[in-house]
């Protein structure tokens, strides 16, 4: 594995036809993620943070290296499991640090406040909360989408297709039903899905060849930057 848990992460923007073809090909050589529902998908909702100068947004736009983003994430609209995550990108590799939040801690962060630390927190949670507070990060935008995930366990490979991308500025409603959300302008005309391939040190050629990845164009696409740009 790459040093300190860093992984490769390639992204591609795909149109409706490519989306359907890749779904069929992935079914043939990969395994469905065990955490999906009957239709093989799950919903992701994330609350992203930025500072008053929009540092995270601008670093993504400029391709700064290294850079990092903080977010809170839930799955299938269920607030029963809430995670605080820091995603780091450096030298073309990515790493994700995470910690479980209580609903009360999440509420404090949603309100732009730092949860009070008792000293008994998990070290990872304490480190992430301390860093988030020191950077004076505040809620910026909610982003949601539906994910179709596949895995290849022998080499810790993860292949996902994300569709139905949406965003909302109602950050105070992150854990509730979102009253108003929008689809990014021009998205349907430009592409219908975001395909991602993640691996450690080795990516078998039979996977890239069968998925015909050489016919697709690598992208620096960021859901956060793309959706946040609609609000600027």
C-alpha cells in the first residue's frame, strides 16, 4: 500500500451511453459493494466546509498541491451514523481521515461552532475537530448524489459511478429533509455521471482493458468545486 494510506484516484466524466456500458462491464468483472440496497446503489449526502476567503474552493480550482477538504457525511439520508472526514490530496494521491460524530457534535459544526472537547474523545476525532476549528472553517454547501459501487477485493480496488448530482445552500438542514435543492446548471448536457477508480499500488491491466478506460479522458473534476461554483 502507498505510504500512510494514500491511494490512487482517477476520475472520468461519462455520458448516458458510457454510463450504461460501464455498469454492464463492471458487473462482469467486479463485485457489488455489500453495503448497497436492492438496486445496487446508495445515496450520499455531504456538508462541505470552507473559510471566509474560500480557500478550499480556490485551492481546488488552482490545483494546489497539497490540499485538503473537510466534510460531514451521511448515507441514505440516515443521521444514525455521521462521519467527519478530511480528504487530503498530494502528488496525485489521496488519503481520507475520518471519525464518527454524535448528532450534537454535528449540530454544533452545522451552526458554525466548535464542539466542546471533553478530553475523552477518540484521538482521530480530537485531531480533526481541532484542525477544523483552527482553520476557522464554516459550512459552505450540501452536496448529494447516488452511487453505484463495485469492488475487487484481491487488490483493494474500488470502482464507482455517481449520478443524480445535486446541491443545496440550506446547510442548516443537513440532517433533515432538504427543502430546496438544485441540479448543477449544464450538467445533463455535459455529462450524466462521474466515474471513479481507486486503488493502492497495483491496478491489474485486465480491469482497465475490459472497462476500456483508454477510450475515456481523465478529469480533475471536483463535485465540491463544481457545485460550489453555482453559488458564487
